[in-house]
C-alpha cells in the first residue's frame, strides 16, 4: 500500500509553521470488500463502536452506521461516545476528537485509525502559550473550541463546538461576563458578532475553511440565484456574509432539508457531501469555491488529516488494540469539567444555570500545582 505525505502550513503564535499528513492510497474494490467484512467482525469481537465525523471517507461513515455507531458533528460524537455502553470507542476523525472521547470516558479503551491526525487549530494553540494568554487576562471567562488539546481544554471554563458556541457565549454575555476565546479567529469573530459579547480571541484558523473565497462565491450566487448558501463558521467573515445559513456540520445537514430549496452551495470540507447526497438524493449540492486569488495547494476543501483515516489503518488498530489514546489522569479530571458543562448546557430541555457561572479556577490551580 503506497502512502503520500502532504506538507501543510498552518498558523501558530510565531507565524507560519509546517506539519505533515500521510494519506494512503485507496484499497482495490476486492480488498475493500474483504476489509469491510473483517471490520464488522472485529468491531463485534472487541465490543467496540465506531464513531465517525462527516469529513472522513464514505466507507468509514457507512460502516459506522451499519454497525450501530454514529456519523455526526463533534458535539454529538462526544455525547454519543460517553453514553454508549461499548467498552471500546473507535473514533474516526482527528486527534482532538479521540482525546475528547477519552476525557469523557476514561474507563473505556479509545482507539483511532490514525492517532497522528492533527488539526491546524489544535496545532496552532500550544498549551503553554495559551496558559500565558489566560494568565494575562484573569478577568475573562475562558471559552475554548473543542478543536484543541487536552492541555488547552484543562484551562477552560467552557468547551464549545460550532454547534453550541453562539448559545453558550450568549448565555455568558447575558450574565455580564467577558470572554477569552480560542483558537479559531473566524468562529470567534462570528460568535462576537452574533452575541455582542466582549470577546478577546486567539488568532488561529482552519486550513480548510480559511480557503473559501468570497468574490468567487458571490459570482456563483449571481449565476445560480435560486441556490442557497450553507457555510461552516470556521470560514472568513466575508464568506459568512454571503451565507443563508451558518452552522456546524450537523446544522448544515439539517438546513439542507429545507423542502423549498433544491440547490445548495456548501462551504465546508467536501467529506460532508457524502452524507448530504445520501440524505437528500434529489437535491443538488455544489462546492463553494476555494480557487481564486491567493489559492494554494491547501485549496482542495478536504482536510488532509481527516483523509488519513482509512479502512486499512482501522483494521490494523482493531487487530492490535494499540496505540490507545492516553491522557494524564490529572489532565482528564480538569479537562472533563468544561466539556461536561457544554454537554449539560446542550442537553434537550436542560435547565440553564442562572446567575454568574463560576470560573473553574480553583480546580485549575490544584491541577497546575499538583
Ligand atoms: P463540527 O463540530 O461542525 O463537526 O466541526 C468540526 C471541525 O473540525 C470542522 O472543521
Ligand atoms: Fe481542523 Fe480544519 Fe481539519 Fe476541521 S477541517 S479538523 S478544523 S484542520
């Protein structure tokens, strides 16, 4: 099986840095059939459930659903993994998703087809620099996006995903709290605009969504006036301004169900098109433009780290059971609190906390000194 390495430039506090993603070639049709049959057996043998993100290969998404697992956005992946009775969670996505699963279910074995599947937002927000940023602004409530390491989550008062960021920050703003936000600057900008919150943001970005181009999208809209535009909020403000709907991957899937609309232009990773077309076979989905002035080799609208997940490495990890996702237990104890806050906040019908939501500072001090 041949593998190619993709060089990826991403933003970090020092400027541009480089990371790598290794993507393997597709198995032949015959090998694919063998692998899919074996994987069903291996999942059952290990009492394992497969939880996949919408951006991973269609074969993994279909296998997850066929075997009683889930395909969803990062919020529902976290909730499902925590609630599911399987003793092993297999997370097809990127590292922060596997880590979130482990933090919420430390008693379970958590495996990933590819543990080195990174995320530019996570890489661009190192724990020590982020802790220094928080130390410089102790009066702010720390809200971090789930696309971060366990060390960053351990410093947060709240963890949010794109599915609940606006609701959580609005809630905090209504209580008069000022926000320190990390790491995605576009999502932070969008949340501040939607809620009116005083929000100080880290300056990270997603290498995939940062590439959508507003001028070309505006041209496309003019050519297709009946199409509606669905945009993930990691995209730049100029692209969000052209959207008919802004939301998480799951939100995009739901918005595409509008019976009055037949054609959608979609600005998110093109892995999403599998589930969109499967769910709405009579509708037309068009990729929002990424090429244009300033386009680079990153402009394929597909996350190179999500692309690292495949049937072969899933089989290898289920066969060997290693490496497991492991996190320092002290970090787990601290990082779990803000994630559980998010899950409680977003639970259907959950009572909303009233009054000022306390900072988690005391637990943090203990963690840092311990
Ligand atoms: P969602 O939470 O919307 O699935 O997004 C996760 C992600 O990594 C988007 O790039
Ligand atoms: Fe991270 Fe962007 Fe990939 Fe999502 S698409 S995992 S935000 S790099």
